[in-house]
């Protein structure tokens, strides 16, 4: 079942102790406790595309026989899914990567565990002004995601394209703007919330380059002819996965984790996103 939720979950967990951000495989005996005749409801917060699409495919094709019923809450931002999971409004979420989750847990004290990677959404550089990275002019305005993890990830894509150089993992706008050693073209790099980057790119003609997260690319149906550079999917550490509260590896969560890595889901991803904007990570 698909529902829409944007910044509607307001509870914020601040009393959680810091826990290690490692993968935790559900260990419950799922077959012994799940009943297809009386399915267990799981409320999952997810980005609309592709995460909610994948979850709804499971709900419509695999969940009933497995004894679970997915209540999929579509969330447009990267904050609400974790606050909702922390305050109990959600049972699980599906939207984030290892590096992003580690930062969230360190800064906010969440006690979460997660499963194995399900898919990768390659981060992509779009431009309406340039056809090739070699054509990018000095002083071009560049728009990046403002969360630290995805910001350096986006800068790495620019570095691979030859537009930045000599980056370190702790670089940010503050260390790159005006730094000729790292930013030889003196690009004017600015940032915005992930969900706003694609909106500004589409509406603001002053933006020469925009580095956009994969899920927003699919959702906004951007022109593939405007792709200037793209993150490789091969051996990519930025896979999205299912996350739940640590110590609450319920049979239903274990079953959903299993279904997310099924042959049926892999085939669905490959047949749905034939342009490579979403890649199975298993």
C-alpha cells in the first residue's frame, strides 16, 4: 500500500545512545511465526523512487504469501525517515547508505541496524549548458547536495570528470571554493537540500552544473541527454538498504529483508530501470 508523507513525522529521538553502524542480519525464525492468513503489517518509510516502487512491487507480488503486509509511506526528504524510525512512527526505512547512516547515528545518537545493500542510484552530473566536461567554463555555477556525506560523494564525481582535483574525504564547499589546488576552474559551488537540487536545476538557468542523487533523477524524469558525468555502479559502496531499530529484528523485518534480495526483486530492478539509473546491488 502506497501513502505519501513529507515532513509529517515530527518526533525526534535525542536520548538514544550511540551504537556501531554495522550491518545486522535478522535472526528470527520467520517461518515459525508469520502467517499468510493473518499477515503482519510493517510500516516502512521510503523515498518515492525507486525505494517505494520496489517495496510496492514486493507488497503486490511477494508479501502476501510470505505473511507480511507493507504499509509504504513515501517521504521526500532525508531527515524524516530516521526521526520516524527513532520515535516508533515507522517500523523500518529504506532510503539511505552506509556513510549517511553512520553520520546520522554519530550526530543524533540513533540506535539502528541495517541489512545488506539492495540497490545503487549512481550520482549524476547534469548540465543544460555543456556537452562535455572539457567544455565547462571557468567560474561556472555548480549545485551540490548539502548533506556532508553526499556532498563529498558529488565532489568525487566532479573529480572523476576532471573538474576538481586533489580532494580528501573531509573536503566541503568551505575548503574547495577559492582553492586553486582543488578547484582549478574556480567553479562557484553552492548547495541545497537534496530534494531541492533538482528543482533549482530545472528552474534556475544560472546553474551550469548540478550533481543530483539518483532517486530524484528518476522521479523528476530529467533529460538523459543532459548527463555530463555519472558515478560508476561497479563496486559502489553507496548501496541503499533496509534499516530498523537495533534489537528489533522481528520475523516480519527478517522476511522483508529476505524478499528485498530475492531473484524477483533483482529482475524487477533490471527490467524497470533499463537506463542504469538504478542498479541491483546483490
